């Protein structure tokens, strides 16, 4: 475990009371992903300091990857469960909480396998909600996305009641449209079957845990600094959004799991990070002392790359903050910490 992750875990435990999870069983899907693994680390590291353990079930599709990722915690209350979320057997497992984070996350995957993107979201989420119903869980959180709001065109604040202008005739809309449907499944299960399902609409999240070869644009910016290369943008970088550090995402998700209202959605972002992609690239370049430049080389066929349309996603997080949550890390700190953990 690197020092940055240790600092993240200490920060999480300082800012959230984990005692409510003591002696409880928590299932986390997408456990080997960036956010899922951060939650698993946070729960298991708490176990090392307390006698009454949290039983963590990490659901993923690759056992070797999971065992390597959590090698330090294999005897600390961790159970690895290998299964596709769509085929997970439904039974009473004695679960107290479920965090459902398994999802397609590759923009290129959205346009190359849109049917699979949709069906994995719908079938997997329905399966997990049925599991939550049978186990009479105390809390269920579905990890959704800011993309459900579509492509806002102004800098207005976007709260959880903001309408969406998604174009359903665009193939890439498979991802946000399936997220919207899954959100409604959560609300429907809460209404009809009293499943305490809650929704976290995450902005783009990164930090400790991002692997060096991650294909997303924020990781490419970091690699450019580490490799002393200019940052090349394939668009003018006009899209604006907020960002969120991984440790802040963990505290947001667990806060909603414990204190959120069933059938409700909560935006999760650091509002102070709101900027354009071009501005973010310049911020990252300025971290370096190697005179890295930001160069625009527009690609005329960005749809094949899976890029979202130009938008302005200025999220309001007042609803989440009303539960007592506050983000800590700004954009520069996010990059500095991520790059240290990537080396």
C-alpha cells in the first residue's frame, strides 16, 4: 500500500463514523474498479483498528485481479465473490448493505458495445435490487452519473430536479439513458417493495487508485506530465464540469448509504473544481516544471472516440451537504496525489 492511499484512508476515517457498519455484512459490486476498490479499502482498513469487524463481500469478475488488489486484506474480513452482476444467484446472504457500482466505464465501449452497456446496467441493477429485497437490507446505494442530465448549455447550477435533454437517437446515449432507467428502478423498488434504495450521481472521479494506463482523459493528462510530453487535446476542450477526488467520493457514498433518503438522488462533486477541459489541462501542465504545453489538434470524428457532446455540468451539491458531507480535495491536489500514486 502506498503512502498516498494510507493518507486517504486516514482522511476517510477521520471524516466518517464507521461504527454503524461494525458487525454488518456489505456487498460491493464493481469491487475491483476505481471507486469500488476505494470503498473496500476504507472498510477493511477500519477492521484493523477494531475488534468487531465489518464483513465485506467484494463482487468482481476477475479473481486474480481481486486477490492481487486486496492482497494485504485477505484475512481482514474480506470475502471475494466472483460473478457477473447479471447472473449473481439471488438468495438470503444475510446482507445488511449493498453498494452497486458495477458498470461499463469506457467511453469507447459505449459506442462499440451499446447493447451490452444497456443490458448490463438494466439486468444487473434489477438483479441487485431483487437481492436487496430478499435480504431486507438496511441500505442500498446505486452509483449513477452526472451524465443523466444530458448536455446543459449554460453555467446554471444543476440540482437533482434539473431536467435532462438527452438525445436518445445517439448511440452514446446508451450509457446515460441506461443510468436513468436504473435510477427509476431504484425508485420503483423503494416504492413498491420498500427497498431502501438511494442514488449517488457522481461527477468524473479520480485520484489514488487510477492505474497508469487508464484510458480516460484525466489519466492521459497525468501521463503527459509524468512523461514530460505536451498535452494534446482532440477538441477545443470547451466542455465544463466539476470533479471529485476518490476519497471524497467514498465519504459521499457512505454518507448517502447511512443517512440518505430512500428513493432520492444526490449529486456528488466538488463544486470548486468547476472548469473547462482546456482549463484543467492548463492546470495540470502548470504542475510540471518542464514547460509542458497544451496543444489543440481537433479530431473531425470524435464520436468514434466515444466523447460526450460539449456541455456545462455545474452541479449543485447542497442536497448531499445537508447530510453533513463536505469535500476536501481541489483539482491541483487531486492531480498531485494521483500522479504520486501512479509512479
